[in-house]
């Protein structure tokens, strides 16, 4: 088989790229290791930058998001009993959209079905060959049969544990990593959200986050120990701990109920350089991970897709390779700024096991500075709604 671009990984990065390229008449095959139901069952991100929303519009898949997504004009940072509202609208005249990654992925698969895009699920042993030549190809096994796809380019959109990044020789690849000494335990419940806006809360017991998917579906998180397992946390234990980490005025409004999903994610900062090796491009979590405090993972994936999409259209339409050659540098310039912001938000809002009394005072001073300084709030708002592409 032959196609123009093999997309390894059928998560949001791969699907969005496929849809954008399809609109430009560029043929793709998506190879996904898991089943479709598995991919669609994952509960992850919820906050979308307008840059992401615009890409979904450009891909022609924004109709439901525009109808059902919630525009948020601000967010709240609480510490102890104090709440600091960051008004994106007032500070910089911009907003974010709350619409679940699960829904984004669902809409992208529906769109791919409508246009007859080829997707292979349960693709095992995906291997990328000759990426540094003019004739790359990808092999995989499906239903016990080995297949080969020849192509012009390979987009590695297969997440942190994928094969694409490992394809870049270790002598060329440099990885930067910081692991945090805690994880996030997330819970989804069919209860009305406790706050109209996303609320980040730092208490003496650690971090908590109040988010939502819609008027009757809440998404909440708490900082937990890395050794914790989901089975260690009954719903009752979660609610009891969560409640204690919120300002009393918020906790009093909290409506609890049975969880419909619970999961634990470790927190890490990670960047792989470069993001291109010959005709292979890394996108999204395959190339970088941010700690989730700042809601940047999916949004950073979208900026990669923006750059790669334009580079591929340029080369297929005119033969000009300038975009492809600049892809890694362009994507990384934005990624490192987003890494900085996510690292800063994480340090600002979590309790670290090794924090000294001095560190605690600095953390408090930073929050008080943010409360009192419109300039500091503006910097937060600019980063939160998304840096320009
Ligand atoms: P993935 O979603 O990981 O998709 C990669 C796909 O590749 C998967 O379907 C996988 O099965 C497939 N794959 C893997 N290996 C192979 C292989 N060898 N062959 C073929 N296929 C393969 N981001 C935000 O922007 N905002 C948020 O609010 C936010 N909140 C988050 C909350 C949590 C709890 C977590 C865990 C993440 C959050 N993120 C958030 C991050 C966001 O979910 C990720 O950045 C996003 O999923 C990245 O998309 P992706 O397509 O690059 O990778
Ligand atoms: C959500 C996740 C985040 O990481 C975040 O910072 C805000 C909201 C969410 O899942 O809704």
C-alpha cells in the first residue's frame, strides 16, 4: 500500500492532522495500537485554547464543540480561604473553551469516517523504516498479517509511550526530563460542578482542582502520592480529602455522588529534541509532556499540528521544504515557553514533600504578589489562554 503521510497514533494529535491534511487533498493512513473504544474511553484534558478551537474549525470538525463547549472568561486560584480570580476577558480580552478531549476525539473519528479516511486499529508492532531516506515506509501487523505502507512522510503522534520517538537514534536525540514527587487522582461524577469556572486550590493538605465537562458532569482532581493506586481511594475517601482542600465557601456548595471514572496520572516535564529526523516528525505527547497544572498538554500538541500541517501542505503543493526544515525549531520554541509556564503553575500550587519553611513562605509570597499585581495576572492570563503560534 502507498499513502502520502502515515500517521502513527490515533489520539487527538494524529486525528487532527489527518483531518486538516484531508481538506487539502493529502492522503493519510492512521495506525492506532489500541481499539477505537479504548481510545474513546480515555478521560483526559478539558480546557482548550482558542488556537486549538480554530484548528478544529479549519479542519471542519468544530460544529458540536461550538454548540456544546463552554466559553470561560477567567479562572480562579485559591489558597487557603482566599480566592484570586484571573479575568482573561478584562486583562487581555480573550477566553478559553471547556470541551472534553474525549468529545474532541469522538468528533474527529466521526469526521474521519465521513470522509472515508483509512484508520487501522489494533495495529501491532508498528515500525518506522528508513525515515532518514527519501523513501520511508512503515510496517505493522493486523489480524496476524504483516503489512507495509510506503509513504512520503511519517507523523509520529503516538504519545509518550509510542515507537516514533524511539526511532530517532539515541546519538541524535536529546531528552530533558523532570519528574514531580506526586501524581493527580482524577474523578468524574454526574454532579453539578462546584464552581462555574475552573478553580485551582492550594491548601496545607495539597492541591485540588475543580473542573467540569458540562452542567451536570464534574471533573475533579487531587494531588496524591506516587505510590497511591486507584483502588486505595474509595469515592468517600476522595470526597473527604477533596472537600478539605477547598476554601470553606466552595466546599459548602460541593455536591458529591458516585464516580463514573477514576484514574491516577504521574506528573512530569519532558522534551525531546529534535522533533524531526529526516522524514519523521514528532507531534504532541510523543515529543513532550507537561505537568497538567495549566491545561497545556493537548494545546501544545495542537500547536505542533499547526506547524506540521502548514509545512506538509507547503511541500506537497509547491515542493518547498522550508517549513519542514524549520518544523522542529519552530515547535520547540513554543514548547519550551509552555514548559516554563506549566512548571511554574505546578510549583506555585502543589505541596512538595521536601518543601522547607522558607519554600512555603516564598510560595505564599508568590500567590500574594499575583493577588495584588495586575501585571502578574496579565502574564498568567497570556500563558493560560495560549501563546500565539
Ligand atoms: P495521546 O492522546 O497519548 O495519543 C497517542 C495515541 O497513540 C494513543 O491513542 C495510543 O494508543 C497510540 N499509540 C501509542 N503507541 C503506539 C504505537 N506503537 N503504534 C500505534 N499507536 C500507538 N491537556 C490539555 O491541553 N488540557 C488539559 O486540561 C489536560 N488535562 C489533562 C489531564 C490528565 C489527567 C492527563 C493525563 C492529561 C491531560 N492533558 C491536558 C494532556 C493531554 O491529554 C495530552 O497532551 C494529549 O492526549 C496528547 O495527545 P496526543 O494525541 O499527542 O497523544
Ligand atoms: C482539566 C485538566 C487540567 O489539567 C487543568 O489544568 C484544568 C482542567 C480538566 O480535565 O478539566
